[in-house]
C-alpha cells in the first residue's frame, strides 16, 4: 500500500489572479506479490486506486494544460503486472 501526497501550492502562472492556488492532491496505490512457488515471482500494482483526477493548474511551462505534469499524473487508474521465473 502506498500513499502519494502533494500539498497545495501557489501556481506558477501568477499573471492571472484567477486559479492562483493549486489544491492538495492525494493518490492511493496498492500492490500484491507472490513468491510461493520456487523461482517464481508474481506481482501486481494498482496505481491510483480511487481514480483521483489531478487538481487544476494554470501552469504554462509545459504543453499539457489544466494540470501540472511535473507534480501530478493524469493517467488515472492503472494496473501493472510483473512475472519472472529463474531457470537454473
């Protein structure tokens, strides 16, 4: 189980007085691993369990608009799997 937290901050684009504060952002990840069979390693990770959207940002440093990819992830919920086996 993992928890990623970004506190709220003042947005980089200060030319506008609208949307100058970025809200805090919390993402929960969960993982599971299994090594019960000799030489086998199996794992799963579910990133962004609650499918939390990134907070709005008025940044202009990157081409992505509406959020700041330097601090948040717009991917949404994602499942990753790993399977490895050692032959010897």
